[in-house]
C-alpha cells in the first residue's frame, strides 16, 4: 500500500485533491497534513473523514522539528505539496507570513524528504503545486509557457517562485524526484470567500456591494477546481522526474465581464429581475501592483499526458453558484468571526 502525504488538504484545492485520491485510490493511504489556518477547514472533507484510507495530521510546515519527526516515523512514498498562504491581498499586508510558509515550509518538507528518503528516489516523488503568477504579467497578447522566465510581482508570487526554484534545486543538486505544475485561477466549491468569485457570490446573495478592483480590466484564466485536481492526478502518476507542466482552462475573462456573468446567473437563481444584482457592483481602488493579464498555455500537458479541461466556464460557474446556495451553513461558518474584521479592513475607504 502506498502512503501519500498531501499538505494543505483542508484548503480549497487541497480538499478536492484529497477527495479525489481517497476515492480513486483505495489501495493508497492518504495522509492530509494541514495547520488549519483561517483558510483550512475540515468541513471541506466531511464526506471522506470516515474513509479507512484517510488520516488527518494537524501540523505546521514551518515547524522543521515536527516535520522531520513525521517523516522519520511515517514511510511516505510521495508528497503532494499544496499547503501555502495563497491570497495576494494578504501577502501585500504581511509578506513575511508568505516567506515563512511558502518558502521555509517548502524547504522544510524538501529537507525531510531528502533526509528520510535516503536517496531512494526511484520510488519516491515530491510534487509541488504552484501558480502561473510566478511568470509575472502579460500585455494584451501572448501566453505563459513552461519556458517563460520567472518575473513575480507580488509578495505571494515571489514566495511561490522562490519555492519552485528550491524544488528544482533539490532535483538538480540532490537528485530528488520532483514535479511542478503551475496553474491559473481556480474556481469551484469550498473556495474561501476572500477570493473574487466566492466573495461576489456571498455579497450578491446578501445584497452587499460587490467590490471590483480598478475598472475590472484585469484578465485572468479560470479553471474548474476539479479539472485542476484531475490534472494533478495525471501529472503525479505520469510525469517524468524534473518536469514542469502548465495547467489552465484556455478561458480568459476580464474581471468585470466575469462579475456581470455571475450577476446574471445570480439574478436567475435568486428570482431577481434582470440587472438587479449588477447594481451591487462597486469599483474600488486598485490592488497595488495589480498584474494586468495572465494567460497560460497548457499545450504540453494536453499533448504529452492527454489532459483537457472538462467543463465550459458558464456551466462550471452555475454549478459553483448552486453549491454556495445549497451550502449556506458552510458559508455562514466561514464568514463569521475573523472574516468580517478582515473584510472591513480590506475594503475600508476603497
Ligand atoms: P487555500 O488558502 O485555500 O488553502 C491552503 C491550505 O494550506 C489551508 O488549508 C491552510 O490551512 C494550509 N496551510 C497554510 N499555511 C500552512 C502551514 N504553515 N502549515 C500547514 N498548512 C498550512 O489555498 P488554495 O487556493 O487551495 O491553494 C492551494 C495551493 O495551490 C497553493 O500552493 C497555491 O499557491 C496553489 N494554487 C492556487 C491557485 C488558486 O487559484 N487558488 C491557483 C494555482 C495554484
């Protein structure tokens, strides 16, 4: 039986990866390691917590001693590393937390793998889940490929770029079997409502203003989170050691167009008059250093490993809205307490 450590499994993407691996690989033991920060929520995994091949370990990856002890006692066959501080706005307010978790935490895991796997890299694998934001920003044309030079602009993307470099360095220097994927913006169920789509759904539902940075001109590529989890599965099982794959939806949207689409879906779901939800849109002062456009070319993944996105955006967005409307308790739980203080501070005076 293979034992796979998944870090950050209580978060948005991590919970989808854990669910997929627990269900699809009953012969594998899945250990979910998560510090349960504000973004970690075991309720995301309520449907798998009783499965016999699933286990949760509460641990902070910045704690090297605890990470080493864990690797010493558990003979992991692989790591799929997703634990991270993930929100750009929070990285602008507190960059050091991003250095600690995303850089130091990743190096702690790499060190533990190096020390306790004892060079048995033919049978072990370290998979690092990363972002397309490491490539910087694009103008009106062009796409990021795997050979685009790194040019991160925010503290978040700088910390993820740094961790990507460390992962490659452990491959080149020590021979560790590593793979990295860089993915575009994800959307779907269990997404913490500080990010654009779930924040807008929550605010529209509650008739609160929907803040849009600048004039909403920034362009992002959006991928359904379950398609990302499937891409991770495919890359984890099929990629050669040292490879990098870009993952994306070939689905670019200006923020303002996306919000208008969401408003139309919400009008219809909530039985509101057409155009009612769009009245809530409020333009706020732009994010500092806001990258204009990201677009990612996932041709390599499609051609070499046969992965393609499964869902059209409109369909995925409607499924996502349905999930939030059907899971009011989940939404109320995560938006109570500290969330409100964070939200008020983030958007005050904007
Ligand atoms: P998230 O913020 O929803 O979840 C992060 C998880 O990591 C949480 O469960 C949190 O408790 C845990 N965590 C944070 N600090 C930790 C620490 N010090 N020790 C242990 N656990 C800790 O993030 P997400 O959106 O699910 O992103 C997961 C990964 O995917 C990240 O590495 C992110 O950079 C990457 N990524 C995200 C996107 C996206 O659109 N969300 C796109 C591309 C790549």
